[in-house]
């Protein structure tokens, strides 16, 4: 199956700092990438959908100024958590779309102290 | 609002048992239903179901979709401790900008 990578896999930062997470589709072109967040013992919640070269579409309740998404190329999307706070601590997963399948990255564990 | 409901939320069985996990959905413009297995990291893909009544099988796992009942089941026979995981059901819906809506998952624990 297609491969999606995420970097970093784990990040610990201080409150108030910004963190950038990269998502790359390694062997296919992802015209659409999805960003999910998963809190402990909960399901994946879609945060936003990004199409290459255009602005991301955010789900209700997700602050677009706090979670900046850039999808500059068909193989790279980035999520920047700006001015992170402890409540932003979560597991962030990206997913790239290929035809009608979605392939998930391995996830990034963010801990904000 | 699209909704995906899974049951049970958790299940504890012994090795060798057979389990059936359920998923029901209410979405606009259904495209397909997907099952994923999630252990410690991101979900791994199991099945994608688009047509009703056609069973998909992979080893001890099988799944079938019932579009009339808006539901799907995932069966695991002869369970092993390695099957312990969260099983997520997700529904692909929408037009050109489709999205995937996840259920809350079923936590399966297989004891030796």
C-alpha cells in the first residue's frame, strides 16, 4: 500500500511555542490531505481537509488561526500548532488520499508542558 | 451531520473465540465503509466495502456491508492475543470533496 510519513513522531514543547508537523506522501501524489486529532481513548476527529495549492477547509470548532495548514505540493502538507497550550496535547495524524483510498501517517504525539 | 456508531465499545474474549463487531451509519452521499485496526500508532487499513452483500475476507477477518440496514459487521474467528486493538469503522461520504467520518471504535482485548 501507499506510504505516508510524518515528522516528528514525538514532540514535547513549552506552552506558548509553535510546533510544525510535516506529512509526506512517499510513493503517490496526494491531492488531498486530511489532518486528524485523537485524544486518549477517543476516536479520530477530523480537523481539516487540505487540497494542494488552496486554503484548507476546517471542521467546526477547529481554529484556523491556531492550526495552520499548508499544502504546498502534492507530496507535502504541514500542520503548525501556534502558541501551543497543554490542552493541545494530543496525537495528530495526517492522511493522504489516493483515488478513493486513504493512507495514514504514523502520527505525531504532541505534549505541551 | 454524518454519524458512525460502533458497538460494543469494548469487548474482552479468550483466545480462540469468535467476535463480531458492529458499525452503523447515517451519512449523506455514502460512498464506502472502511475498517481499520489501531494498535499503538495510526490506524492500519483492513477492508473497504462499497457493495452490499459481498463479503471481504483476509485470513481470519471478514467483513460485509448491508446498505439497506446502513450497517456493517467485522468478524474475527479464532482470535489471538495479537488481535487485541481498537477496531475503527469509518464511512467515506460526500461529493468531490469527500470526507471520512470515524466511529468511536471497539476496544477488543483477547486474553490468553
